[in-house]
C-alpha cells in the first residue's frame, strides 16, 4: 500500500478522534499508517527504532525500514488504547506488541517469542477489552500458542483464555467477544469469557480443511456454502450481524445475519 506493488495490507481499524474518523493500517511488509477516510495519509512509519530496555527483553530494531515476514517488523493488527494511543502486534516479525502514544511515538513493548506467561507466538490480532464488569485490559490472539492472552496497559501478563484452535483476531460488541479462528470456526464468548457457541464447528469438515497443508484453500470448487475454510478476521456491524473474511486464494467474504 505504501510501497507500490510490494505492499502487504493486513489489518485495518477505524477510530473517531475529535469528531473525525480515521483508518489505522497495518502493512505486513513493514509499515503502519494513519489515514483519513478519503485515503489521505496523516502519517506513515516503518519499523520503530528501539533499543532493548533490559537483557530480559532484547527486542532490537536499529534500522528503521527493515522489512520482511518473519524478520524484523511485519505488523499484523492494531488495537486502540484508552489514552488515545494504540498497540501494534508485530505478529509476523518479532512476536512483540509495541505500544505507541496518540502521535505514533513508541512508549514501550512487551511479549517476544515463547509460550510461557507474557510471551507470544504470532500475536496476530488484539483488542482493548473494556466490557462492563471486567477490569479493562488488552487481549491478544496468541495464535500459534492456541490461546488468548491478557495484558495490562503496561504489558504485564494477567491471564490466559485457553482451548482455541488457531485464534486470528478479535472483536467485541456489548458483552460478547467474537474470535475468528483460522481453523474453520468462529467463537463467541460472554463477558466472563465462557463460550457461548462455536459457529461452524465441525470436526469432519475441519479435517478436510487442514489436510494436505491446507490444500482446500486453493480449491474453490470444493468449498461449501455455510462452512468456513480459514476465518482470518470477523467483526460485528451495528446491527449485530457478523462479517467474515477468509484466508483463501481468491478471497472469500460471508455475512452471518443476527436473528436473535
């Protein structure tokens, strides 16, 4: 998007600021950006220049602009912080979450590759969870660790939510949290993070989806209406309907209508 034909648009969120709405973009080829709804760039930046805070968290990017999936800076999604700043998940890069202020200045970072509390493996999606009755916190789709992980605003580990397959992204409407799971289902959870339902959960179908290194994703003739392949993101609209986009070769979008 910001590098001609080499862009890798991956995550997009919208926020109202002083009566105007802005788009925040993650380009997994090494950029984040803030745009107006007309597409005008407010700011765009590449890899942050960060020195390690301490030996226990050696996240070092000394050359801003270095890019590449699995290398230095390959951001996947953004979550908005309550103070006007935001968090960026470097999901395909360093496995850290980077915290920025409202002007795009780096305030800190946390996570890094691992499976122990506080560590992450592909922090793919994230959301500020401020549902009524909960202590507000950042929830991260810790995808390759097959879990959600909660952090306070300063990046301290709080808790896990387990028993996911391959959680990719998060949205919240009212008391309900929606988790897109790349392994062929969506999960709805209540404010206590108890499962309300798994949409599309079918073990036999999922076995077909995952077989032969995900070969089904490149075979549209085998897809079935009403069955998910690889939900990569999902979100609620204002009426409670759910929009789902999938990680498949030709792209696929579905609308689940709210009837309750």
